[in-house]
């Protein structure tokens, strides 16, 4: 039996029930299990107090809450295995959690149970320059891994916005993307091997240190993006690339996003694959200008931020072609940075987009959808129409190079339940439209609990059934991250 | 000491400030206590979740995790510069402590310090006995703020500051800036004291204590307050030499000066001019002094300090420079415990040692190339 108290838990409605529920949960979590958990990790690494649990009731996703019954921080894979065996035996939900920076409610314990924190497994095990790879425990931050690689003039290309805080294990579990997706791909393109603890307690090693290895089903890729529903990743081996000598940025303004979209096609047709190709729509430009006073063009309909890296001559060559392609498509103005400092300054516009938008209200819902690259402008126009229909403030920015958009809804108050309901209906339409245009409901944030209602529409009944069979093969008791992908 | 009115859940926090956080977690790697524990509850995001639970009543007002985390937080505000949503964590912590540390719930040592800080006459007498700087009451110009504890603990700092900027007026009659109160459970009293000090010292106020400068500026206005290195930034200085070479020096930022006031380039530029400057890897991170923290939680304070002392000893420097008396005390004690050869000095003292812009090799202040040791 999986004991469940349903979703929610922190809302005002629940506040009176809260202490009572916590008490019930204590009863549900049998004392011998608690004793055993404590014996596995040591008393300091098992947390049970109401306040200690409350902070694990949410992650970076707004609106999703669920109280855990225990938070546990194991030191290594062996301890993880013992915890999972115990959880399977007693049918206790386990939610693996890295830094809790995901945006799909992937680490919210909706069914209570145990939150398994990977914070203590935070050692970089090796950087092997001759093999161009790194091996790290799951709780190492992506930034720390990249810094260790940089000491050997190597780099780890995936650069999700949260890389300073997000863990490499979490990045693998959600197959994180980032700004460099078009040129370098995403997390799955760099994972060579994984050590994974199965819910039944076995420890498996998939892949390894090899670029070429076709022995068996590609479990490494299956587990990459499985969002903690198939196993707990405890160790990661990733491929690295030589650090590019320089990196430069520029920006171009257009009258409309449609024009910017044509420029993107022109740039790629000219044989350039930029390392960065980001866009801001009109509403984002206004918000950023209002917030940061960067002197952005006030009457532009779209801003395209481009960048490339490599040796100096190659970057100069691709910048010439990019500038020419933008001019051909009627750019109002094109600005290119002369050095790294100027590049940073231009990137500010993109970096402060979310902060600028979040200041428009007190609840910011940052969403994620992808469409084929040529349909990007059309998608943004459809998003604008949907926002108008539901009377919500929605601005869109994202990755023009790979068709990945981040429509962002800002509401004045987090207590505006009617407004939240309208925003949710609007987003349902946005995801439907993305599918209609040949796209998907999430490009890089993940499914988690937030996108699960739309997953069937994207995958179809047969694939959903197969997903559930795969889930059962890995996790017969259904203890790992219930209520998420595979449920 | 009178107890200010104790706020109740539902009215502890400014709702606008409390709703700012979007829970993205970007603050986690900046937080020294999260670094120690890896526990969400001791991260800024986790603490804001706790504040919200307290405010909404989802956690009992006397929940032990609330009390523990309100006290475990250093209050260094390293989370503020990295926050994309502009959360004013320092303000929120003041409001939180205003509740958690109201009246008898306040740690004893803090109660004692707050009472001591309010006794302006005692500071005046102690400052006089210890030989802190003073000028005739008739002196005009920008005022040097003495700081209630610096005046007694490190009287040479104000003398150095006056030697560096003789135009400063240093009236003996000046009170506390209120930062101590504000950070330790009496935010309203803190503001009152800051305003009083602002009225006592008209015009620009120069401070040798980064923490006091940041708090005073937040209450009476940024334009009226300058931290010493900010005030002296355009002045030429000589060199500090040890034997026949330039001294090697590193800086320990004052957290509130850096994270609250945004002043960190200025002391570096000055040190770079007078000596060979070495940037410590964790120069911008808290040393664990954190106002009353070193007294309230000595063990945690040392856990924060220890890696920093390792860095200081590994850097091959002669001096580590502080811009706040609390940091100076913390570093001196830590280095003394380790019997380290590295000296901790206040920037005012080191600048005075460098003297005015004279030919290199001629220290402007006697022949002694060492700053006097711990008083």
C-alpha cells in the first residue's frame, strides 16, 4: 500500500490540518523503518522535524507542494541501495533531489515519503584529459564540474541557466539543455556512463568511458531524462571538449519576430552554427529596458542575441556572415562586441530577462515548449493571441536556434486563484499549439508533475503504455518519484 | 532595556519583501551555512520558506527549526548580489529576528551587548581612556564615526583615520549606529539610533566599520555615508615595505560593505597601490565574525573561519587587511590561535603605515615597518 495524503499541503486551507497530518504521517512511517534509516546514514543525516521537512515541500516550481515524511542524506551509493531496498520492502515513496532547481515539480514529494538528498555526494572523482572525460558524484554542481575541466583547458558544454546551483546528477536526470544547445547539443550528448541504484537495491553501471559502445540497450540514454523515476543516479561520467579560445556576442534588432526568424534561417544557410542564438519578444524588451536601462532599441519588435566561440579568426568569420544575414533580413541595427567585457554587457539583456519579468508581479510562471525552428515566429504570435484570450500577461523569450521557447506568465498576486486558473488554461492551449505545430510540451525543463497531464497528448496511448511497462520493469513497487513521469 | 512590541505571525514580515523570492535556488552556492550542511533549511531559499511558514501559520510559532535557523544564519547577505529576483534578504532577516529574538528569547550575550551599546557616556569615557581619536567640538567638515565597540577595542583605527584625513571632525559625543540592534531583534530601535546619529553628525559621515556604514546608509541615505576606503580612494599613498621588498597583502571583505553597499573595488585599489595585492579565493565570503555571531555561536563561527585561515596561511602574505572591526577581531584571534606569522590589520592602519606619496622605501611613519600587534 502506498499511503497518500494527496497533493497540496502548504496552502492556507491546509494550515490547520498541518500538524495533524504530520502526526498521521509519523504513524504511517513505522518506527522500525525510522530506526533502520537512522542506522544507515547516522542520526545527523535523517531529518524528521516539521520545520526541517517543510523546506523540502517545494522546489523551484511555483504552485506545487507536498510534505515529505523524512529527509535523508546518504553519503554514497551503498547507503542509497540500503535505503531503496527498505523503501521497496515497506512501499514508501522516495523522491531523489539534487539542488531542487528544476522547473517541472520533479522533486516535490506529492505523495509524502522520503526525500533523498544527494547533497553529501559531492566529490569530483577525476578529470582525465587524455580521454577528455570527467567522473563525478551526483551532487557536484555543474559549475564546479566545468571549473575542474577548465583547469585542464577542457569544458563541459551543456550550460543550463541554473548551472551554478544545479547538480550534475539533476542535469542528467532532467537532460538539461541551455544556451549552447544548437551548436553543442544537450546533456544527453555528453553522458558516457552512469552508476545507478535501482529501486530494488541493485547497483548497475551503464556505459562507461567509451564513445563507441553498443553492447546492449542504451540504458544510459534511457536513464538520462528519466527524472528520478527509474533509479537514483549516484555517479556520472561525462565527455568534455577542448575549451574554445574565445567567445563573442552580438545582437540584432528587428521590426518583428517573423523577420528575426528569417534571419535565423539565413544565418544557418550561410553555413554558420552559432554557439548562442537567443531571442526576446517585444514584451521582454520593454520589461528589460524598464528594469535595467540598458539602452535597448525601444521600437524594435524582436531582439536576436547571437554568439560564437572558437579561435579568433573563425569567430570573426562567422560574425561577418551573421551580420550580413541579419542585414539581408532587414535588421534595424546590428551590434557586435569587441571583447569579452562587451560580450558580457550584451548578454546582460538575456540574463536579466527573467528577473525583469518577475518584477512585474509577485508570481512568475516560467514555462517551456519547443517547435521546429521555422515555426518559431508563428508560435510566438499564437502565444500572444492565447494570452489575450485568457487575459494574462505573457512574454516570450528563448532559444531561437533550436526552437525552444519560454513563455512566461506574470501574475500580480500569488493568492489570485482565479488568475492562476486562467494562466493554467492558457498554458494548456500553448502546449496544445506546440504539439499542433510539430513541437513538444517541454524542451528542457522536464515533465515532472507539472507536464504530466499533457504527456499523453504528446506521446499517444501506445507510447504511454510502453513508458509504464518500462517503469514497472525498473520499479515494480512504484516507489520512485510517484506522480511523475511513468505514472 | 524595554521590550519593543512583539509582532505576531501574520504581521511579522513586509508582505512585498516576503513575496519577492521565486525559489530558484541561485542563492544556495553563495550561502556559507548551506556550504557547511548541504541542508535546504540552512540556505537562504529554505529560510525564506520557513519565514513564509511562520507568517502563514503552517509552522507553529515556537517551532524549534525556526529558532535554530534564524540564529544559525550569519546574516552576511552573500545571497543578495546573486539573487535574480532582488530579494532583500537582510531586511527579511531583521524582521525575522525581531520576532524570534524578541524579549527573553534573545541570547544572553546579545542582551548584554545591546545594553552596552546604548550607554554612549561609557563609550565616551572608554574611548578617552583608550586614546581613540577626537577633535575639538568646534571642528567642522565631514565627521568620522567612531563606532561603539571599535572605539574601545581598536582605538588606533580612528587615530589612523584622522591622520590620513585630518579634515575630519571627530566629536566625542556620538551614539551607536543601531546596526547591532537591527541585526539582533530590534529593527525599530536600530532605525531610531541610526537617525539620532545622523542628526548628531551633520553632513557626510565617514566610517571605518563596513557594517556600520552599510546600516547607516540604508537608514539615513547612501549619499550621506562613506566608508573610509571609499572616502580616501583618490588620495595618493606611499608603499608598505618589509625589508627590501613590497609587502604582500590580502583583503577580507566586510560582508555588508560588499553585499549591502557594493563597496569592494575601492579597498582593493588602495591596497594594490601601496603593496603587492593578493586576492584570496574566498575574500568576499564571510569570516564568521558576523556581528554578534562569533559570540552567540562560537563553534559555528570557527567552522566558517577555518577554511579562510587555511587560505590566508597558504597565500604567502604578510598582512590580511580588514575593513570592519568585527572581522579584524575574528581574524586576529584565529591567526593568534594558529600562531600564524600573518598579521591582521585594519586598512586605516596599513594606509597610515604607507604614508603620503613619498619616494619608495621611505615609510612615512617612523622606521617601524610593522603595525603594532593586537592591543
